[in-house]
């Protein structure tokens, strides 16, 4: 069990990381491996923000070669092409690195990109895009690209008979993509390795004060459960709080410029025919943005949307407008499925912490690592638009920015890319007949992995929340297994179950009033 927050009072660290998502965890782990003394603080649970609510894809980078219009857009704006190529190179490197070193955390999926006679890209242009992807480095992880005729695709590939405008379908581009099935668990794995390397990590511990003096940073942290506070010292503060970056910066006495623009990505989940499992469709929606039908365990999801979001980042859910758009675009992509509102199993949405740019209302998609020294805050480094797949490279790059202000105080040590070892499940009963989660897993989640409530265990320690029933069947058995470890009585068990059910209905439920035509929407 973890020590009280007050035990940290007065301690000094080389680096304090604010934000325990996948990028914060990667940076803290890399820093500890380099010999820095590190403390990581997360205001909620590890990996519970954008990490858990993304499209969960380890992108090859194809989407960055879609300029939102014809390819001549790149000719008119060569700077965009250069940025796209650089981003694709990073994406391909990250893809290869992760697949080769953590294959147990990814799933290969076969994607299909339909090419239409009146579409934005000709077959040779799609071939050229994949040739560029290969030339920028697969690192031994192939794309398995092939372009097949429309007739061959209809005969051999799922989904194809349900695509729109069959008479205009010229070909289908097929390639292998990888899905990070459980990114929040990846963040927790890195948090555990951070601790193995001598670092410190704590969830439900928001930073509530930042102040700079001549010797460094004073960081005030609170315990969200008990209200306890502690003040610690740090040479460098790394603000990797995602969409909350500007709120963390606002804790300082001196103002710094805005860093983040949030855009919302919403998804709907459906159950498609069994032959579609493991296969997906990549397309472009009618506003020129990438749009996917993606396999998800034994289900599929459609999305994402991209709309400006200026609401509460702690309360992000699919609303009626999102649902209308997703149903219309899903039916436009695959009208043969006759998708209706009643077919939706669940939903989810998240916020992308894009880079603020005054001339781009929807934010800039370029990743930015900002050093606030020029704004009177030396030793404060912020991250915007840190992607899911490139978290390792981002961690190294953020650490390089920190190294301008502080040197490691300890010798380096090798970090681990393996999963945290599973507990001994021998003779430990299952808590859900459909999933291999045992009492031993719950003990591990609470005593070693800092799970503090039922949602922590079901969503991020076991992944049961991402099953077809959202983990609802396992809620009470898991709460009962947690009770003796956390001192819960029957009333607390009931309240945890009720809170979890309410959260799932709110964050993953289907709005009751939405676009629900009597006939499928075909656009």
C-alpha cells in the first residue's frame, strides 16, 4: 500500500513530471533510466485521459499524407509536405520499435482503402504513398501492401460488397496496421518500471501550486482523496498534462502563453458480421478528414470526429451532434450494412491536446516541446500534440529539453520494455466467467498498481470496461474483491458499483435522441 503524501514533504527531485498519461509515463521512465531522480504526479488515474480515449491505433503515418484535399495541396504548400514526411518517418520508426519490442501489446489488423473513379486519389497516387512509407523505414515490420482490383476485392475481402458506389470502385488498397489494444495498460507498465528504476509515481495527486525561485521549483501536490498536501523541490518541471497543460501553467504567478487547443474525437461501437473480425476500412469523410471502421476485439468502431472542444476536459462524451455525424459518415462509407441508431453498442470520446496556433482555430497538428525559459520560467518544459504511438520518441525528446537545465544525479540503468509480471494466479478464482481476471489480479492492482476505485480496476488494470458489456457483469464481484484491501464496507461496495454504472452510461452510453432514420443514411 502506498505511503501518505505527507511523507514527500521537503524532498527534492531532479525532475517532476506532471501528467501520468502514456507520454508522461514514457518521459518519466526514460528520465529514471538516465539517472535522474524523478517524481510523477497524475491528477486522476494513470492513462485515464487522452491515452484511454484515443482511436488506439499505432499509425503507420498514411493519414499524414492526406492533406485534406487533392495532393496538389502539397505542391502549393511544400512546407506541409516536408512536415508530413518528417511525421511519417517518426510514425514508421515508432511503429517498428513498438511492434518488435512489445508484440504482446499490439494486434495486427488488415485495413482496406477503397479507391474510387471520382475519388481524391488515383491508384498510382496511393501506390506512391505506400512506396514513400516503405522508403521512410519499416524497420523489419512490413506493411504487406497490395492493391487489388475491385472485382478481386469483392471476391476475397470482407466489407467490400457493403461499400458505397460499387460501380465507381476502381481498386482497393490493402495493408497491415497495428492497434495498441490497451494503451492505458502500457502507461501503467512504464509507471511500474519507473518505480523499479527508483522513481516515484502517484495517481490522484494533482499539482496545485508551481513557483520558481533562484534555486529551482517549488511544487505543491495534493491528495485528491484525503486533502493532504506536500511541497517538494525540483530542478525541472515537465508539464505533460495533455489538454490540462494550460491549467497547470496557470498555477504559476507569472503568465505564460497558451499552448493547447483541444479537438474532440468521438467514436461509435457496433457489432458487425463475424467475417469482418480483424479487418477494417480506412476512408476520408466528407469534410476531408481520415475516417475509419476499425476492428475492436469482437466488435468494430467508427470514427473519429474532429471538432473544436472548449468544454470541461473531465466530462467528454458522445453527444447528439457527434452521433448524427458518425451515423451519417458510417452509412456513407458502408451503406450496405444499413447501420441504424439501434445498432450502436456503446460510444466513447476524447480530446486531442493539439498545439495552439493563433492562425489555426482547430490547432496545429505539429508536436511542440516548449521551453518556457524565454517567458521567465526556466526549467519548465511543456508538450502539445504528443501522439499515442510515438510516446517513446516523445519521451526522449522531452528529456533532451530537460537536460539543458539539469544533469542526472545517479548512474544510468537499463529500462524494461516488457509487461509487468503477472501475479501468481494458481488457485485464484476467476471473477468473471468470460474473462481470465482473478482475485490475484485485483490484489496486484490495489497493492502494487495504485488502483483506488472500481473504475481504475475495470478500465485500466484489467481492461474489462472495454468488453462488449462494458465490464458491468464483473462490477460487483470485482468491488467485493477490492473491499478488504481498501477497507470498504457493503455501503461503499454498493456506491462503487453505482458510480461505475453511472460513469459507463454517461461516458460510453448511446444518447437516446439522435439521427435514427427508418432507412439507412447513404449520404
